[in-house]
């Protein structure tokens, strides 16, 4: 029998929806759960799509990878950055590892795989691809197969906009076309490992969470939008049913998400807070919503600045490192300690206690490559997004500062694993995102001794 493993990646799929609220309306996912071991999958720090998927498929930390988000700051520069690409990933990806034993892989949608690098098999790069005019496949000829099937190949949609009806239609169209391509690859290419990562789950949750969640602080009942997320899950469930019918008896199946999701309480304007505390100084006033890259920051008198996102990257203006650095190396350790105390003292808009989390990269990771932030800050256990813009009268913003967004990331995603003849079934213990790489490697015959230096371990012994 041909050894095959299909990995379905659902970006941001949370246990609360896939295992809880939606499962009775997803017959094919439920059928899969009934014949699998499954549970929560702890993400990496930070629990962000980039770097989390590549953490999963290399078994390495964001510190090893030198990737801490969708932007990599250029060291010594205040606001200049690069976009992570496949060329930044220096560690062996799982599809490269199994190729050493002659196994073929098909990889679709995993970030950052643009531009596609050669592999023993086929690749379509992920949502960070500029457009379908780019070289987005390996081999390059695969691009023409894809476009002959669907015409324009769409990698992502603009989901932070008010026209939610258009957002949903574009999400469905994108996914339906992508599934046509997936079916084509399944039918026409020999494969041992197939990884399909769908970004649409993340996008539909960001765009529509407030319409179905009664606990959302801006809950807005809506006849159609209230079912948008469930209907999108149903779209994938229907496709899963056809896959299980065709391949379920002789293929191992893994479903994973890189992180979870939950409702967003608001956005915290961290740079306005820094100004109030005296850590940042402006030369002049600014309009609300001004990007820090466009603000008249007095770098000669600024100690700290922050980047926005689902977590806040905090940078210190260090002497000898930044062009106008003013924090000396000698005072740096004490400065960090005091600043962390100030962060931990931040309360909510009504004085409520926040569960703030602060990570120091050099303490969090055994290796710190690239240009990491000085601190990684999660506001109120990730419920509050970090606003990178500034100029507000109140730094507690009820909504995201860069466009409509209803949800934030959470620490726990999901894992599901099933294979023919599985011994154990049912909900099991929490696992780590770092456990996926060694599990896939063991599936393809690699031993523990061959996987030294990884941070996780295989869970196949749980099911066999």
C-alpha cells in the first residue's frame, strides 16, 4: 500500500467552533472526529500565521527562523522592514525531509513559500504571493495547469472593509476555485504527503465574528451575516466528505490550525500610551490614525516605539544600535525591567485588570535570529489588538485601527489525526505546534535519533 498522509490546514480554526459550536452541523468533520484522536494544539509565541505555519512544518521556533510576524524590521532602522519569504527559511521543511526517502509532496497555500523553491513534487505558494502574474508554482509549468482550470488564481481577499457581502462572495469564489485545483492535484499527481492550507477560515472569522457571537462587545445580529462563518465551514465540510469517500480508507488524515481565534474587545493605541508616559516624543501634533512611519517622531528624545498587530512589537531606541539611540547598553537591563512593570500595570478602559503578557525574545527562544523586537506584548490575554497608529484622544479604541476586524488570535488551535486501523479514538490531551513536524516525520519512517534538535515529539504512539 502506498504510504500517504493528507494534511488539511485551517488557518485560525478554534476548538470552540470546530469541536464545539459548529460540529453537529458539520457531518463530515464529525465523522472524522469519531474516527480520530483530536484536541487542542498550542501555537507558538507569537500565535500569528507568519511564522506559525513554518514553525509547524520545520519544527523550529520563530527565534530560530528569525521571523516574528508579517514584517521583519531592518535592524537599526526605525520603520523600514522587509516581507518574509521562502528565502528566509533556512531550516529543512517537512517536505524536504521526506524527499530524502524518495517521498513526493504536494504543498498548497503554506506561508511563506513564495517564491516557490524546488521540491520533490508540486507547490502552489500562499497568500503572501503578490499576484498570479508572479511565479507562484513549482514546477513553473504547473502555473499554466492551474490557470487553465480556474482562470485567475486568487490567493487572498481584502477582508477589512465595510462591504461584507462582497467579502463573503469573494471568499467563497476563492475557495471554490482553490478546491478545484486541489482536486486536480489529487487526481493527476502522485503524492505521499499532501498539505493544503486554507486561509479563508481566518478571513471569514475576522470579517463576521460579531454577527454570530452574542458575547462580542459589538454583537450585531444579522440574518445573513450571522451564518457566514458556519456556512463557510460547511463549504469545507462538503468538500471533506468527497475526500473521505475517495481516500479515507487508505490515507492518513491530519487537520491542524496554526492558532485559534476569539472575539476582539478593541485595539489599544500603544504609541499614544507611550507618549503619555514620556517614552515617545513627537515634534508636532498628528491627526488620529497617523501611521508611526508618517509621524514626526523626535527620535533624539524617544526611548520606545511600538508596532501594531494582534500582538505589539516593542522596540527600544538603543545607543549604538539605532541611528539616534539614547538608551545606553549599561542602563538597558534596568530600563527593560521598569518598562515591563509599566506594561503590566496597564488597565482596561473601565479600570478593569488586564492579563497582559510580556515576552523577552532572548529569554523565550534558545536562538534569536533576524531582527527581533525587544519585547513581545499581548494585551489582556490577546483580547485587545495593538494599534500601530496614533493621534487619538483615547487610546482604548473600540475597533481595529486599520479597517473592520471582529476577532483576534488565540493561543490554541486544533489537531485531528486519523489513519486506517487507528487504535485510540476521541478527545485527547493538548499538543504543541512543535509536535506536528516529528509526527509527520515518524509517519514516513524517521526515527527519534534522526530528529534531534526539535522542540516537539511525535504523538503517533497515542493512536497506534
